[in-house]
C-alpha cells in the first residue's frame, strides 16, 4: 500500500489522528480515532480514543506514519457507520413511497410534505 508521504516528524505527542487502512497492522483499526502517545524510531504509538470496535477503546497500537491522517475524520465505529447507512436507506424508501403515492394521485402535495417530515422525524428520532 502506498503511504501518504507523512513522516515521524509530522506528528507530536497529543496529536489527534485517524487510522487509515493500515499497511501492516490489523484492519480492525481502520477508521479508528486516537491520540499520539509516543513516537518511536519508525512508528507512531496511538491510544485508541474511539476505535472502530468498542472492544479496542483504550488500546495502544503502533502505526507507520503513512497509515495515519491528522485529526479525527469520519465516523469511527463500524456499528455507527452501519446505522447511518441503514437510516439513509430508510429515508430514501420513505421518500420513494411518497413520490409514488403523489404521482398516483393518492395524496396531495401538502400531504406528501407532511408525510416526509413525519417520516424523517421518526427515522432520525
């Protein structure tokens, strides 16, 4: 895998980082948010603040500099990513259903907007 071009000098203790697809570490770290705790001779040691899987929270793992992005980027938990995708799917399904009913003349424009608002509130609530 090609790294990002980052070096050890790009990091300092206390930096917030996000683990990219690790080149030589377990893939279960991908997307995890962490904090740099030490910097070795070849690797950056990161404490997992919010790991992709909750069971790895607090774990310290070491990564090549190219396997890390600065800052906490994206949604780290795999379960949260799944929930976000499922919510998006449910919203799209509701929108499609309303569009079909509107096109068939079963509901009015005003009813369509009300149904979409209620559905969005229900799904995201």
